[in-house]
C-alpha cells in the first residue's frame, strides 16, 4: 500500500523558513520521481518542485532561489526546505509521485501559513 505522509507545516512570519518532510512507503522510492505541489485557497493545485531518482531538482519559477528539494533514499523521505517565505506561499503542500499502473499518488497535505 502506497503511503505518503507529509509533516513540517505551520505558521511562520514572512521571511522565515520551514522544512517539509514526506515519508514514503509501499513503493520503490529510490527509483521514483518525487514532487511537491501546493494549493492555495480558491486556486488550482500547482507543481512547486520535483526531484529525480538521481537527485536532480527542478523548480517552478516563483520559488527558485528560495526553496530546495532534496531526498534521502535510505530514509525513503523527500524534503522541501523553504526559505524567505512570502505570504503568497501560503497553501496546503502535497507530496506526489506517479506509480506505473496505479497513477497519481498524493499525501494528505500539510498547511503552510505565512503571515505578513
């Protein structure tokens, strides 16, 4: 059974930092592409960052230079380090992977709120 469990969200002031974690189980994590998405109130879910099985990261333009995605294959965990947070980063953040023959797999999400 595939499980993605996010943690690390919270309330932070603008300019602050948070580190999100996503603990994965039930699939071949080390060979899987992992992503973080977010969804703000009233908006569509958007892709934020992704990391290949080999550790190559990619980011949406709005977070480049502020967010860092990383992974620890020994711990089956993917991280999102978020620095210089802005109020517009406020959203529920979701961990995601795509598994062959199962499709999109999502965690339950973790709330990030950035106050101005």
